[in-house]
């Protein structure tokens, strides 16, 4: 039985069931999600390998070969049509030109489930999905439950990485108009013990870790790579539960009365959000693998059985990289492959901007040779990827800032480490740029995996394929993000 079969048996059926990684009913063999590729704008649906099984990641890999892919729809498996799509503007606008939020990369969150590859939904700041016309989701003070499986190491302190019940208008319509799982280390409202991240409940105008509006030390900091987060609520009663999605059982972090001040009774509206706050606040980041919402307040026993099913599914990490090896500690050069620019190399200049410089060779000045030489380091923000330290400026790394690449000194912040982390993969471009088979790499931003290290007008950026910035232009995108890896010059 899958999670939703278990909820049905418990008398609290799923009214929404979302996952890009697996079927959540043992009999489900329909579409899990839709991806759209950059090369021709075509879409395809990804289904499980078999009824009740893991997503067919190979079908995505084939469809998305040599181009970029975005997750356009996360289908509802419950049969109610409560699909999640690109979230519209609300109280806050998203970064797309029409005020919509960004869509997630289809390849930012690879995992294995029972040894089979699948992709989660890696959501950068600005990314959001919703359904403002959902059916069967709790309204008013009606009872509901929900859980989500998330990446416990991907979070931030911005508002609000949520999954659950929110306003139908994407606007803040007042306390008690939401009931959603929150995950992250935002301290603007509530917090738990330690420094976070925490599972909390977003009840609108407040992230709650317990009954009181501020700190509740019964809500622990989470350090699991895969975390099961659960929130449920009914008349004057709600609970937060959580645990390691890869082993063991759920613990109850809070169970008791509703907070005061407009949260009892609740005024739930019955829309569904993922990755954003109720008012389309979209500064948060996180990774979603699967989640459901139920009708009725699930018993702890039902949730415990769902947790056992999640553990039995065996979520595990897999490689974030592919393509030519970039061994940690080696010195490399990166040569452009676009036909304009095949004699240009990625270098920093004296103003710490990343540029491509023409015609660097052994007879170039030692300053120039050093500026075009990069020492590969373990990724500062995720050791499954890499960071690039300047050969001539130890402690200074390539990072992005406003999506432009700059050379900057470590400042000790998590933001710096994440902005300086890049995941190499086999080159997206068609040719090898004269570098020989297997020499071409494309370098994905870890925290914005829709974005790749690109030269545009000979300046370096992290660019998305056809995004809103000039440097996101779709023309020559694949070539501009494909680089021949060579030995360092210095
Ligand atoms: O409750 C926290 C946040 O406050 C909600 O997600 C958002 O709608 C409001 O800004
Ligand atoms: O970076 C050099 C060129 O600038 C890129 O190939 C092109 O996209 C832009 O015109």
C-alpha cells in the first residue's frame, strides 16, 4: 500500500497527492509530473515505471538530453485534479516578467528510491507552485492533515518554504487563513530549539512551532538529509510531527490547542501552495519530493504507517554531477565553445568581474595566466559539487551575485557558500569545441539549478535558458554554457 492507501484505510483520504519521485497509491500509474524542455518548448509527462512505483527518470533524461528542462506541472494523484502549476502573482510578485514565480529545474534534486533514480523539486528563491481552485481541500475550521518529504539540508530563513493549505487569492487575508507545513530557519515569527531549521506550521501572519507565537523548545532543529514533516489540524487542536524519512519513526513536536488571536476557529481557504507563503512571498528555498493533504484529522497511527511506507521506499542520495572529472585540488582552465569565442578562457579581471579573455597561452603574462587558472575545491555549500578558488587569490571564489559572476572572499555566510557552489555536468552544447570527446562541461549553479555558468558579451553570469534577463537569452545558450576543461595555465 502507498501513503494514500494508508490514509484511506485510516478514514482520512488524500484529497491531494503530489510527487515527482513516486506513485503515492499502490495502483497509481498515471502522470506524476510534466516537464518542458528549452530546445523547442515541448512538454512531456513523466509516469511511474510501474503502478505504485518510482518515476521514470530515464524518460526525463531522454527527453531533456542536451537541453534544459523545467517542471511545469506536478499532477495530483488523488483524482481530484488538484495539480500544482507555476504560481501567479499575489501580495508579492514573482521574478518572471508577468509576475509569476519561477518554475523549478527538473534536474536540481536527483535521488534514488529503492536504488532507482528519480528527481525531486529543487526550489530556489523565486520559485513557487500553487492551485488556487483546488477541490476538496479543508475550508473554515474543517479538519485536515498533510505530510511532505523534504531535503533537510536545503532551506533558508526567508518567507516561506511551505506546502499546504493557503488563500485562494495568493494574498494575505488574515490570521488563520492558512494551514501549511513550513520548513526552514526563519525566525521572524516562531522558532524551535537550537538554530534550526525547524518544521513549523504556517497559519498566516505567523510560523508556529507550538501553541505560543514565539519560541517553543519542544520543536527540535532538524539535521536529517531526508525529513518527513507533518502538520494536522481540527477544531481547537493541531499538531506538528516529524522524523527521518530514511529511517525510524515520527515524533510529535507539538500537539495541543490552537494559538489565540484569530487562529481559533481557523478560516482555511482551501488553495494549495508549494515553496511560497500564502501571499506569494517567494524568498525561500527548499526541496520537495512528495506530499499529500487529507480530508479529516489523521490519527498518529495512520501517520506512523505512512512514515513506515516512506522509510521502506528508501530515499537515498546520488551524484549531483556528471561529465568530465574535475578532481578536487587540481588547477583547471575553462575555454568557451561558442563559435565566436573558442579562443577565450574564463578569467577574473582586476575588478573581480568574471570575463572571457582571448588568446591565453604559455607565453601570456603570468598575471593573465594566473587569472585564468582555477583551483577546484569541494563545494563550499554542498560537498557533492565544487567551488572554484582563484589560483592567484587564495580564499577568493567564483560566486554569483544578482546572477552576475564575481570573485569574492569567503565571508563565512551560508549564502556565500551556496552562491559559490557549482555542479558540473556533461556539456549541454552540441560540439566538443575542439577539446576532444568528453572534455566539455556545463556548470550548474547549486542553489539556482535552472542557471548555468555562461559567457554573454564576454562577461560571466549564471543564466537560465530564455529567462527574463538579457544574459538569459535563448540564442546560443547551449554553446555559451559549454566549456572545454583543460589544465590550468599558472
Ligand atoms: O505566516 C507567514 C507568512 O506571512 C505567510 O506565508 C504570508 O502569507 C505572510 O506574509
Ligand atoms: O559571451 C559572448 C557572447 O555574447 C555569447 O556567445 C552570446 O550569447 C552573447 O552575444
